[in-house]
C-alpha cells in the first residue's frame, strides 16, 4: 500500500454511486457498552442479520476485536469473512475508507481524519484513535493505495454521491464547529471536489431532528439513480422535522445536478417518532464527559438509512406502522433489487442505522 | 470460511512442496521482549530484510499487533501488506496454517493445536492462546476453508514434504512428551498422512544440537526437489552434532521416498558453533517459569533454515566464515533462483531462523 499525497481528482479517481456494482462491503462488530445495550449483546443479532442479507450478493468482511473474534465467527454465516481489527466503535460508514476508482479499474481509498463526530467540541466519545486508523489499515488489508486526507475531518455518512459528478451534504454537519472550523464553505467544497472527484456540491441545510452526527445527509436523503433522490418526509406540521425536510425539498427542487439535470424527488415517510425507554437506558454504560441517553429521548429514526447491495436494499424496520409503507416505496424505487427489512431498533439506539454500519467497495470494472 | 471436520486426504487435498509456486507468504512482526532483544528492536530490521527479499517474487502479508501497526507499516516496503492480528510471538512457520490444495486448484488450511513447543511439559512460553488462534484467523483472512486438527499438537516447522507423497520429521520432536504423549508413533504417522495427504513418513532421529523446538526437521534437513534433500553437516567428530547429522544421513541413505526413489543427499556445512554473548543476554526480558538464555550458551544455528520463494532462496548468514560456502552450495542446488543471504543473528537469538518466521501459501493451479 502506498500512501498518496496527491489529489484523487487530478489522478482521475472518483467515488462511484452506492447503486453501482460492488466488490464487497465492510462492517465492524458492535461491542462498546456506552453505544450498544448490554455490551453489544442487543445489537449483534441485528448486525448478523444485516451482514447475512448483504452477503447474499457481495462479499462481506466483518472487522472485530481480538476478544470477540470467536463470537463473531460463530454467529456469522460462513460466507462472511471475519478479520481482527481494533476499533473504538462500529461505524464502518464513517471511518472505513471512502473507495474510489478510475477508468482503468484501479481501486484506491481515501483516509479522512475521523474525530468522533466533533472532536473535543461536540464529539460523542474519546479517544477515537483506533477508529481513525481503520481507513489506512483497511486499504492495506485490501492491498490498495490510500489518499492521505488526514488534514480534513469527514465521515463517510456525511456525503452522498451519484457517481456522475454530484455530491450532497448538509451544512449542519460539514460546517459544524467540531470539524473544520478554520475552513470556509468554499474551501470545504474544494476538498470534496478534489477527494471525491465531483464537480458540484449541493448543500442541504439540515438532516434529521436530534441526529447526533450533526445531521449526516445519509439519514435524510439518498440517491436512487442519477438525477433521482429519495428524501425523508414528515407530514406533521407540528413536528420540528417538518420544516427541516421541507427545506431540503425546496433546495433540491430548485437545484440541478452536475450534468444540469433537475432532481426527481421521492418522499419517503418517517416512522412515528421513536423514543428510548427507561428499560433500554438501563442496558447502557455511562462514561463521564460523554452525552448520555435519557429515557423518553427521541431517536433519529429514518428509513433513508438503508444500504444498497448488489441485489438487495437492506433497510431498517422499527416495529412501526410505517415500516410496510416505507418498504413498499423502496420496492417501487428499486424494482431490480429485493428490499430486505431488518428489525433495527437496537442499531438505532447506538445512534445510527444500516447505512451507518456498512461501507461498500466498488466493483473493479476491469 | 467453513470449519471442516473431515480428513484432507479423503477429500483429495495435500500439502505441496515449498519449492512449488507460491501465491504468497505470511510473516509475523517480532515484539516479544523475552524472545527478541530490546523488545524486538534488534530483530525487526532482519524481519524487514526477509520480507523485502521475499516480496520481490510473491505477496508478503505481515501480521502485527495493534500497537505496532504504524511501525511495521513505516518500516516495510509498500508492496508488503500489513494486517493487524494478535499473536504471542512471531513464528509463522509454526502456527500459521499448513496450506493444502487439491487437483481442482482449491486452497484450504490445516489448524493444528499449537502449545509453544511442548505445553506445560517443556514449552517455551505461556500462554500460547493467541498463537494457537492464528491458523483459523488466517484462513478466514484468505477466505479459505480450514481443517480442524486441534486434537493434534504440531508445528509447521516439524514437517517437510516433497509434494509427491513423502514427509520427513524427527522423532525427537514428534515423539516428545510435551506434544501427543497419548498417541503411538503409528497413530502420529496416520495423522500426518491424513492431514498432509502423504503416503510415507520418514523418521529421522534428531535435528540440530540444542534446538529448543525439540529439534524441528526444518533446521536440519529440507527438500530441494523430489528425491533430493539437503542436510546440515558437521565435520568435527568431537562436536555432538556430528553423530546427529551422521545418523540422519544413514537413515536417508537407506530410505526411499513415497515413489520408491532413493534420496540424493547434499551436505550443507554448519556455521562454526555460535554462542550468545553476555551483551546479547542483557537485551532480553526474563519471565519466571520460562527457559532463560545464559551467556555462552550455544545457539541452534543452521543454514538449512532457509525459505524457498518463487524466484529466490532467502537464507541466513551469521557473519561466519562458512556463510559464503553455504551460499555457494545453495546457489548450485537452486540454479533458477537468486540466493539472498540475510544477517540473521538477531533472528537466531529468538530461537529459530528464516524458515521459522515464514509460511508459504501455494499458488492456485487453476
């Protein structure tokens, strides 16, 4: 593995869309007791279900601590590869590499700096050293060269691309005080263009209400195809989410993508607001200095937080009346893929969902 | 990865010879302070030289602890892959998987039980749990199924095969009290036949004098080609090694291999006896209950402890007058490969040499 100091865009590299074919998918085993109930015991079954569903159409690699290798190996199906790799938590989307390709079919990774969603300003845990080291180590594991973007704070969940020159982000996240406070919006946009190989960045204002990632785009809006997005939608005008989603809709309605196309915007309903229970809070560890979940707190639940695998779309279910409505919507939007809905309340409690715990590796188009 | 309970021989799998083409090579980064001087600092340069030499003709994967990933990555050339994997020490030969192939080009591994060369009887350290787990984890990493041979104690350095049905071992090692004391010689032979896919086992009596592995075969004798071996040879009749080597010679002279061929035996000189110095002993940590090196102790130095890579033979040098003689001998025996001699005194002090710290992965003949 070579560590590259050049800019991917200058080298002809770009990030393909998630709906383009994959070589595989990276996940990380949940274990951290202040993120996951009962030291990960509640979440791991959901992680196994997600890995199993994805592994039906692409190679899944599960990274796991030394201590839990045997457990992960035994719980996961044989087609999932289990490799030892230290981490602070289990958010592959946010700190596994962002993978790029070029026209010759070469694969490379980007190693952004990860600071637990806000570092010492409003980050969610400390330290984050093991997480931050993973992108480089995963590129090494896959034998691909890595771009050093360690002077720029970014998580994979805060960007979505169409693979044809367009990137969508939220201002709430990318302009937050805990990430790159010394860079202007224009400078941040340049970084995205340079390292994702895109020509145009579309800035939504906000994401999902109460989303502790400072409102990652991957919880509110996703590409279905070039020029076509799906947006988390709230019908209740009294819900704070209503204005947030409507504002995204308005921005997207007036925008065009990098190729000059206007967007087709599909609305995906949100579940009925989901609140953490007293019983659920009892299953969490506490760490002084970290944000703490309190009973009755609303969680940032959204059906947008799905993963597009080669032959399926793996989406969360919350045991809510909207589960089936959202599933049918996605089935209509992805007619060539099976939509698999996985009970994901125990992932949601950790602070994210299926998209947050997965990272695709683009297929080499050689 | 599937964990298989069947016997490789019945499934059509066998271990190819080391001189057959390789897919790659596995090594482990040295770190343990009671094995390696100055907490591994003296040995790691030699390990880097070995990995660099091998990586010129096959993919080398270096396993390293979480703590030393960045160090290994920085010291090793970019073509060497570095992956995190916990271990107790750095002997890839002895506890990386023994790899097998079948006629269809499928690769599988064998996971023997490893007990640090003798367990609680005369093992060299405790515990050995991380080492013992590596074979399975490496098969997982390489996405190959693994044969569970965990009811049988064996190290990869205690066997040599010709890939055509013959295996050579030493009685001193395989019949030692610390390995499989409840199995008869015949039962051990059956295990070797079943798991290595061989038809004939040749039993040498002993290996190299003072070899703390209970005299692994890979320090005294190696296959150069089918029907052709190279044997560590001692000219000094007053040296205890003289009778040990002569006895091996006599056995091999009278034996035939699995195909009925008599052996051509090439004698490879040993270096002048090498003793650890007081200065060198000062660089080691001590652990109560473990064997301890004492100044003046003779080390089990042997030029036989080489690795056959795709385009080179990587052999130890000791700064001894015999280095050049041994190198020329091996050059004559391997005319199609470059013989690379690496200063290996700092590996020797750890208790083995270049063959002991490497494990080949056979090339898939698809």
